[in-house]
């Protein structure tokens, strides 16, 4: 267990976090290289899933993304890349450039058992249940890390905005190291409980024969702090197993969720058309406010998500 306070810049509180620490304009040299890659793809198209950044002259872009990775690992743990000129290209062309950018961080991997790698985050009016991925609904998203129940969660999560909602849909971001500091100083016994396992619900995107639940801790320490959190999945994990969450565990989860959701600690920001939000999924917990969509097909909220994970096969490990 980590027993010392995590310093800034990893541990931050939203109201005091300056925009220049996470908002990064795409430099002219990067945009020029991406424009060249797009011109090449227009001359000789290649399916996006087959694109590799080393097949294009992207030296400046590679250096830029190395700095992005430094901020994800050693800085505040997230960035907002501002922005791809999406009005000058088709959605498929924009996604191809987004894929190349993110592939310079780590390889994109499958986000569900059936192998979806490029994931459309939108609600097209379909029915949904408690087992539906909340990202596919217009409701608010609780504070969470992606694939908190998974065997191998993504190291980084990115969201590319092709079209924002007509109203709402604000991104909420909080620092897990700041929450860890809070428990270390105010509730050390409950912090120890967060390093122990909790049952967690599996959702409908798992394999058909997957167990209904598994168990994972909220915090882990292997020389680096690692976080897995989703209060709703923990509550439903205990409901599905018929077990009762112990009092310390219930209080630790409640306080963790309250800390991350508190306006004194979280950062609220809009993800605008063409912007790319990238999160270190081990250090950043995120959510979303509810939204109202445009009724016109083709004008509804549409974000494209990639999960990035190096040193592993690209299949879903859920």
C-alpha cells in the first residue's frame, strides 16, 4: 500500500487547476503532417484499423505525442488536444487521423468481447437497461474508470468529439491520487479497505459465458498507483452475488464517490467538436452530466472512444 502523500501535479483539485496544464493546442507542424497523411489516404485509402503511424512521415507529431504522454504519466494525468479541423474532412477521415495520433501513445485494443476497437459513444434512441453500457445512453455517467472490472483495463482512454449534444453532456474529471491523499490523511483505516477486493458487476458486453461478477480492489500499488473505481458496479456486484458489502467497504466506496464528485475537487469541462480528451485510466476518474440530443439523425451527440494498452494482445480482456 502506498503510505505517503502523492504530490502535485498528479494530485490536483479541479477549481485550482490552470487550463494550460491540460489544454494543448495542436501545433502547426503536427497539423501539416496530419494533412499530408490525409492526402496520402485520399490517394490510396487503407482501412483505419490497419493504419500504423510509422507508415507516414510524422516526426513532429511523434515528438508532440511524447510530450502528451509525459503529461499523462507525470503531469495531471489528462489532456485536451485542441483540435482536429473536422469541418475540412469527412467523419471517416477525421477518425483515421485520430487513430494515428492515439496509436503514437499505445496500440488501440478491443473494448468488448465481440472485438469492437473503434467505439461510437452515442445514443440512437434504442432501448436500454441496467446492464447496458451507460455511455450508450443520454443519462449521466457516475464517476468511474473504464473497465474497472476487467482483467486488463486500458492504460489510456481517449474521446474524440465529432458532434456535441444539443444541451448538456459536460465531461467531469477527478484525480484519484487526490482522493488517495484524502483517505490517507482523514480515513487511513478505510484506505486499507480500498486496497482489498470488492465484488463488481459485469455488463452485457462481456463474453456470453462470463461470470456475472468478479472481484478487484479500488487501489493497488506496484511502484505506481493504480485505480479501479465504479460505485454502481460494486453495489450491483454484491446484489448479483447475494452478498452483503461490509460496513467499512460501503463507507469507503461512499466517501470515494462523494470526494470525486464534489465540485471542490472535480473539473468540469466541455469537449467541443474536433477536440480529443485523453485520460490516464489508472489515475483519472471521470463521468458525464446528462444530455439532451438533437432529434435530427446525423446531428446527435457523437464521440469516438479508443482504449489504448501496450505490451499485450489487442483482444478484449474483460
